C-alpha cells in the first residue's frame, strides 16, 4: 500500500495492529475519522486513553471495574456464596446477558496451557482457593470452555479445593466441545448454568 502521507501511513499501521483489522479496513476507518468532525476523534482517543490509565481490576473477582470492587461484587443482592469461575471478562459479560445467574464471578485471566507457557501461577487461582479456604463459598461453578486447557484448569482447581466443604459443579454442555462461551447463544448458556452438573460426574465421562 502506497501512502501520500507519512501521518496517514502511521495511523493506518496503528489501526491495522488491532486484531481482525486488515490494512484496507484500517484505511477505511482512518479516512472515515478524517471526514468526521475532529471532536469525534478526540472523544474516541480520550475514551481509550482513560480506559487505559483509569480502569482497575476488581480486587475480589478480577473483573474489569471502575472501582476497587466491581458492581457485581459490590451488589448485596447477589449470592456471594455462589462463585462462577470463568476465563475472562467476556465470559462474565456473556453470562450476565443471560440474566440467569445470581451469584458472583471469579475471573482467572486465562487457562492453564503448557503449550503457551501458561502455568497455574500466572492465573488468579490462589485468590480463588483463598476465598474457598475462608469458608465463605458454598459452590464453585466451572464455566470454562470445553477444551483440553479448560478441562486441565478445572481439574487443577478442583484438586485444590476438594478437601474443603463445598459443592463443585460444571455448566451443562449444550455447548459443543471447543466452543467459546462468548459465542454461545444466551438461551443455551442460561440453561447450561441452571442445569449444571456435579463436577465429579464430568470426570467419569
Ligand atoms: Zn468483582
């Protein structure tokens, strides 16, 4: 791609660095911004900049939050004894969209994947085990994707908590193996949480 302007080229290259954005799309977006009033670009860049500098991770569940505690953890109407364990923030959003879950979450920040060099210590597992140890948790629901890495992570956490007095369950799999939670439709995902099965049962299959 030949550019008539270094500034244009730089903006397109930055935009094209985003996932799913090719050079052509990047050029289209940049030209769109150029055609629009300058305030729109300012609003976009300042929103991104504020997000980058001001956003926090909830100190309890590690969800993205504007406060020390996210709105879900800070809500006294939620069932704080029921914790849904998920890989990332998109899963929280997907499950919240179902409107079927009244507990709280624990965001691991990924899953155990030796191939990618991700071990348990790089994930937020110890804070979860700590919550269980404190005796404030009655049930953990594993809602990780049904991949080998997801299963490994579930099993690792299960082994850490099984000696404590709590229920462990896994979401019912209307969702086929390898699907990501965020792509499951809301009805299926909502049902799979309501019809969750004891984790021990999932080990026998
Ligand atoms: Zn939280």
